[in-house]
C-alpha cells in the first residue's frame, strides 16, 4: 500500500515533483479521484478481502506520444488521444477497475497517468494475467497503437533491442557539431629539453593529445552512434519484411473474399451480414451479463468486509444486505435486491438524516446487483454545483456549526421543493437539542441570509424558504398573499388521532374536463350554459339576458 500511496502523491503533486512546472500544475485534470486519500479509498473498496501478501495491488500506466506530435496536434486531437487511451484501459481491465485517470499537462509532454486494479472476472488479483510476458506486452502496444493510429500516430519498431539514451547524452554525442581540426602547436624545446629528449618527447605527445582531444571525442561519439544505427538495421528490415507479409496476406484474403462474393447475390450477402451482426450483438450481451454477474459476486463477497469500513448510508445498506442474505438461507440469488435497496434508503433518509441524493449515491456504490436501484437512483449521478456557494457554506459552518447542521436537515427534507413547514419542537427533537438552541440557529440562518422565514399565523408555525424568496401579491380582497409549494414535516406525537373513519371525497376535475350541470343546483340563469348544449337545457341569452323556455317534454316543469 505504501508504494501505491507514494506513486499517487506524485500523480496528484502532493509531494515535490522536480520534472513538473508548478505554474502549469493547475492545468492538470483529475478523473475518478481528486486526491490521494480519495484514490486510496477507491482502491480499498476494489481490493478483495482475501488476497496473497505478495499480490500486485495496482498497475500504473503512462500513455503519451512524441513531443513533435503534441506540438502539432489540435486540442480536439489531444482530447481524442486521452479518450481513446481511457477506452483502451476500460476494455482491458473494466471501467470499474480504473480508479485513477489523471491528465498531466505540467511536464514536457502531456500524458495520461492511470492506475488500475488487475482484478480478474472471478475476483482474483492477477497482474500476470493482464500483463503477461514480453509477447503480451508487445501485443498490448500494438493494439493501443491501432486505437490511436487515426490521429496520425505510428507504432515504434516492434521487437527493437534499442536501449534508452538520456537526452543530455544524446545531444552531447550527436547534437553538437564536429569541431574543426585544430592547428597543432608543437612546443619549442628548451635547453633542459635538449638535455632530456625522452621527457621532451612525452611533453610533445601530451600537448598534441590535448589539442586534438575535442575532435577525437566527437568523432568517437559519431562512430558509436553509427554503430548503434547499424545494429538497428536488422530489426528495421525484419519489421519491414513482416509488414510486407501481412500486407500480402491481406491482399490475398481480400481477393479470395471477392471471389466468394461473386458466388452470392447482394441479398444473400446482406442477410449474412445481418446474421453476423446478430451473433456479435448476442455475444456482447452475453459478455455484459457475465461481467455483471462477476461484479455482483464481487460485491456480495465484499459485504462482510465493508461492514467495518463503511459509515452512513453505505453502512445501513450493508446491514440490510447481510440480513437479507441470511433470511434467504445464504443464497444471494433469492434476495429481492430492489426491496433491500429501498428499505436501506428509507432508513438512511428518515432515521439517520441522510439526504436522498447522498443516500442513493452511497448505496449505489455498494449495491449487490448492478443497475438494479431503479429510476430514483438515476438522479444520483455527478452534478455540477456552485463552488462559491459551497465555500460560503463551509465558512458559515465554521462560524455557526449548529445553524449549518440545521440547514442541512432542512434541505434534506425539502426534496424537490425550496421550502419546508416544520415546528421548532420537531426540529429540536430530530437534532437532539433544545428548542431554544433551534430558535437561535434559525435566527442565525435568517440574519446571514441563508433562509427566509414565512410565518403562517400568530403562533410559531413557520415555513422556511431557501435560494429564492417567495413573491407577494395583492388579490381582490386587498390582502397581501403568497402562494408557494413546501414540504411539511409533522410529528405523530403531536396529533390528536392517527386513525379515523374514511374522509369524504371531494370531486376532482382533471385537465380538459368540465362539470355537467346535472342534478340539484342553482336555478337558471345563474346556472351557466355550456356551449353546444343549449338545445337540450333551459338557458339564458348572454347578449339580451332573456330566458328561453324549451318545449321538450319534461323541460317545462323545470321553470315552474
């Protein structure tokens, strides 16, 4: 775990990174997880409870291209490179097992740094199964090259034995020009040199070697580079021959298919293609079902370990899930998971004060049956919120923690409305504080413009409104009224009775319907006529006010 955490700290620039430009670090984009702590949390959730001590927990991938390509590529091409890189990793390891995907733009060349858990379909950790040997890695490099070749990128020489040379060494050997051959300056012999010719000869040799040294080193470096290129020629020729064989085989296959195509009509070819598409679709569906089954089994096996790791809504769900499996005799396939998820969500929201969004989101991470939470859980995805509003709320929390907790509770029960009707006594009971503390917290919220208090009478019953103040209007009775929607929270202990006889029904008109004037009612002309029904009922002329009596049988008695 320590080595993974160290690599993640480098990835998130939470430790000194000499090869990064600090001014460009804010341009980095972090996907999946935003910090080392969050990434380590995601890793722990993915790891199986039972694993070997020497198992590889995570594999880091760095996916990039040459500096020359980045200089020429457009922003759209660069983003497409990162998109294809992410898709390639997801297809190899499964999108759920990629727990970090960061785009670094603060180094020499942009690149994607990704961390994956090598988790097999049957829930084992096996980096060997994914990475394998040299042949598997070569195949991975080739398949990735195919995924990005439409961006003008080409694969390196396959099977090359070339070794990495540092940039500084390469430019020192090749980038510098060969110095001009210097004029040799031979020192004149002194009187002492004439008396010791052997020592004088050594002095001349040292002087000459010092003067031709730079030229000699440059020639030697170029000779070494030439030798390196010569050694790569067989690799290049081998790759070229292999490419030629593949091209020839493809041409022969295309010609063979063309000959076969002449034996069938266009309708038969279309039917064959349709059958193949259906088979591919069925295989893809079968693969998806297998992946879901493996993911389901993995999550079920992780439930006992999650009981000690989770909190809040997730912990509530784990308890419900384990109890349901026990009631089913230990057979998870007999558990009705949607009911388990719904019961856990209701408990998390009603008894533990979790908001519906956070409750469904946390349950969705640990649900034993993927995509089985229902329509309500579709609202638990990522949303973009106002960062300044979060920062302001955080500052207010530091200043007034009780008032902030009360605001959280109010918002949780507003659901889709912007207002909540609830008594201070109920708020005090739910938060476990006194009514005086609640009154002080409400005053703090109103004083800091977090809520609007709308009184509903002379007593303490109020509606609490957030985000947008209610509008006041002056209707015909000259009273200032406001009509708005709000959720109501009532305590059963405050009610005189909880059950009673059925209520009388109030007639309901649905949109587009009209009530026919049948049965006892007001006398005409106060009873309005309906367009199209005048020949059948007594009615009043809207222009003259004259009442028209009908001669039809029975109608005369209505006017007597």
